[in-house]
């Protein structure tokens, strides 16, 4: 279902509840506004900005994050994956068509169903900014568009080589922290997000969120200004470092998360203490209105919906484009649930019956 269609259906349900009963209206309003959990769809923008074989770890970083968000329920149609170099097909790769994030080579994060939306020299500062702000050519295919709205929770993960106030793209250009901050402001003004979780794994990463000024952004950086963000370990068979420290420990945490789990963003913020990361993880909270202790990890890394169960059977009218909602409606109590307490249903994906 398209994000806009889902919001329209939700709006119709709320309006219909309001017509039926003041109590139902209050209940629906309370549900939609609980602790800011009124987002209707999830998107992920995952960006690797580095080329060349010795930057293998940056490709492994972004593909590992891609695997995690996809496992937790965000579909490929709502993941924008930007990979600056194709390590799987690099002639130096001793295991062609594979990318590993661990020296034991347990998991091929390249897999068989990776959908790369921007590849190689398509990964540029201009394309990245246009993707965020929606300022794309009319001929741009849907697979290369970020079709978010004001109900979208957006996860933006970036990895590559950076410095104080910039992140390099392809070793030939760079995006500055001011340009990134202005891109987020354009997104906010154009109602292209509800909340953003910004994660960046690079040297002096905290400098990239210093100039943010748009609301509802929680930013996480793998290192503070003046610090390097270090790699984790080498795979002797491949001959290069294969993952960065912050991303390694973040993925270790995410592997324990399921769509139904109650892990919070506050827990995620502490996945890489200084004795593990060597660098100091930076967090900027002042633009984010909610307490991370009350925000589930799956609100950004997954595609989980809250469901409200009601005693009433709603008779929704069939509306044509020029029709108006009726002033009255009928509802009947479901006799088989009388007396039962309301609860949240299990979230998708629903386990298959054995």
C-alpha cells in the first residue's frame, strides 16, 4: 500500500469514529497522538560514499545495515541504497559476488536479493541532496525516489571518510555539515518527514550534525570532533579491514532485535562504549522532542504499526470523489468480545502456521 493511501485510510477511520461516538473520537485521538507515535510509514536511506578496494569496510558497513532494516520489515521499495563501489565484483575479491562483515565469513551481506538504487558514479553529492529534498527530474524512476511525507520516520545512515565539517564522496567531492543541515530543513519545510534518526560512521562524525536546526532529528555519530573512527578487524583471506567499530557493535545489538521486541533507542545509543569504539560516540538530542527511553528501535529500523482494537464494528460508507461523509452511522457491539480487555495485536510479519 502506498504511504499516502495508508494515511488516507487511517484518516477516514478516525473521521468515521468521530461521527459515530464522542468517546470513540477521543479514544482514536489519544491513540494517534500517544508519545508522538503517529508516523504511518518507515523509510531508510543508506549511503556508502567511498570507492576503492581498501575501503571495503564501508561497503560492508552499509550492506550490513541494509540487511538489518530489511530483516526488521522495511521493504526494498522503501529503502534507498547508495553504494559507491561494487566490492562484490572487484577483481581483487577472492570470493567473487560476496561481501562479508566478519572474518569468519558467516554471512554474505551482499546476498542474493540486494537492490542497489544508486551505484558507482551515481553516488554524488548532487544526487544525494536531490534525493533527500525530492528535487529530481520527472524521468527519475520510482526506485530512485524518496517518496516520504509528513508521516514518515526516516533512518539516514552514512559511512565513508570525513573530517571536521565534511564527508567525502568518491574521493572527488564532499558534502559539508551546512549543506546537510539545509537539506534537512528543506525536507521539513516540504513535509517530507515526521522524525529522522541520523547515524554517521566516519572520522570526526559529530561535526556533521553541529549545524542541524530542523526539528524532530535525533543524531548519532561514531566519533567526536578531533577523533578518528576506527575499523574493527582484518580478514586475512581478503586482506583488508572489513567493518568499522561503531557499525560492528551496532549490528551486534540489532541482531538481537525482532519486530516484536521492546528495545529502545536509549539502549541503542550505548551500543559502543569508549572501551569498544576507542572513539567517543556523539549524540545530539536537543532537536528531538521525545525521550529515547520511550522510543522503540523498530520505529526507525523496522516497519511496525500500532493497532487499536475496538469493541465497535464500523460500517464504512463507499465514497465517490465528490461525496461527503454521512452524518450518522451504525455500529454494533461484537458479542463475542464483550468484557474482554483491549490490547495491541502482534505486529507483522505474522508467523506462518506450521
